[in-house]
């Protein structure tokens, strides 16, 4: 039985378990080469047409960034290489499917409900509540990992093999890192982030969660993300064609820094932005990353990690403040985390009303069933210590994020070690 209160005391100097050592040992080396990634994807799928070649430049930047992150250990490097192969494989299958069924390009995506907000600000919980309504199409983790089925996966009876593979993979991951579900559960059937679909176009901030790809981050900042949002939308059309309905509920934190590309791509969307104390968000996010880094990196530099993600969160916040008013008021809703936690029912009713979707008795029943099955803290509560574990000056951090507190009336949360 897992403890109700979890305190991870070795973030900066990990004391590895025998299982973690075994996971790291014997991992074969990988070469971060474009040709190696694409050849592996072709071999895996039996396909060779990647569509437009513009993605290759972004793939090369990804791979060079991973090489330059010299603290990535064998398992970390293998993981990043494996993700690149997975995205390239999904791209091959997607391009092949559209080539065989061009009618996919005409599939309508009807008034999606899109949730944005900082990581660790309640977006996952909220989108899973909304996805309990079967009138809304959502993308569970297993589908995000392998959005387009391989021919051998297209079975009419039994469980989709992609679900089985995802359950096995994440079950092993959580066995190696047993406190991870308490921070962010990755159930195969829970809704995952739609930026996974931008991974097929080798964009988004996805690599930043498992490495420190500074070259990629700067490249990403300097390029308009609209083309990659459009590519992700095309994949949504394929998923809708494979299985409707065509009204989606999706979510991803980096939508906060891409409000203009997002609304250009989905002009009829209802946008819900969650707002939480960024100091609380930061301590939760970097604790989770540092805990995972014990198997990904040679050493865990907690202060460098805190600096990286402080900059990253600030970029998300400043872009959101800059572009928030570009979204029509009649299509968007700001939700304060504290208000949402205190009265989820009212927040849900407001979202349904703005989306023009009747909140039926069946939807209420399904939503309540999800809430009953997924209480907050069901895997235990992690105790965070931003100052003690990462050496962060909390007062200076609050001053740095002052522009965001002021713009959205975000209330500071109690932080361990902070002076009253």
C-alpha cells in the first residue's frame, strides 16, 4: 500500500532502487541521426512516404539538442530517440491513411472545447470531466501514443492492441517510478494532450519535459506554430474519420503561449483557460521532472532545472497575457484554480453554457461517476518544498510573476518555507 503522504527527500542526489538500476543498465547506445530515426520508422511500419519534407529540419534540431544535453543518460537518450521514431512512424501511417482516403481532408471539426492552462493547474482533471460526456470526442493516452492503427491493430473484437501496449509501457514506467501516479497519473484511458499530434510534425514543447533541449526551445520560440497546429488538426480529422463524433474536447498547456495559432486553427472553439499560482505550479512540475530525471540523467542538477522551468513558465505566462484579449470574449472563459476546486459544478455549467451544449441528466450522471472514481489525492499526496529542495527564492519568484497575478487576479497559495 502506498503512503498517504509522500515526501521525496533525494531529488538532487537520487538513491536508486535495484529496479531503477536494472532499468538503466544494459540500454544500448543510440545515435541521434535523422537517417537512423527515419529508417527505424520505415522498418517499423513498412511505409516510406512522410509527406512534406519540411519536418526534417525540425527533427534535426531535436536530435542535435538531445546530443547537446550531455547529462542525458543512456535511458534518457534512448527515450528521446524512441519518441522520435514513434512520431515518425505515426506520421507515416497518417500520411498513408490520407493518401488512401482523401475524404479525410473534408471531415468537419465542430466547435471544439479546448482547455489551456499551466501544467499542474487542473487542466487534466477538467478535460477528463468533460470527456465523460459521450457527445464529445476525446483522445485518451493510448490513442495519443499511437493515433493511427497499424493494419494488424484493426480488429473488430477484443481490446485494441494499442491499449494493451500503452498499459504495459506505462505500467512498467510507474513500477520503476512508483510515486509518479501521485503527481500525474497516466491511465491509458484518461485524456491526454493534443500537442502529441504536433509531435508528428516535430514541433511543440514536448521534448522539454524529458530533456533540456535549449537549441530546440529557442528554435520553437522563433517560429510561428500555426502550421503545426494545422497539421495537428488534420490528424484530428483522421481520428474523427476513424471514429466520431466530430465535436472534440482537447487540452494542452502550451496553448497558453500559442493563443493566436490556436484560434486561427480552430476559430469556432470554446476556449477555457485555467489559472493557478505559478509558484505552486512550478514546484509541482519540477518536483515531478526531477523525480523522473533520476533514471534519465547522469546527475540531477535541481537548481539548473528550477532555472530552466522558471524561464519556461514565465514565457508561457507572458505570451498568455500578451494575446489573451485576441480571443473573443464570447468564446473564452478564465477559470481560477481555487474557484474550480471549491465549486466544480458551477465551472462545468459555465463551460457547457458557453459551448452551447445542454448539460443533460445523462452527462451529469457520467461526470459525477468520473468524479467519484477519481478523487483528488487518490494515489497519495506529495509534499513539495520549492525552497528546501531547489533553493528557490520564493519572494523573488512572486515578484517576477507579479504581472500574471495582477492580470488574472490569481491568488497565491501557501508554499512550504515561505515567510507569512
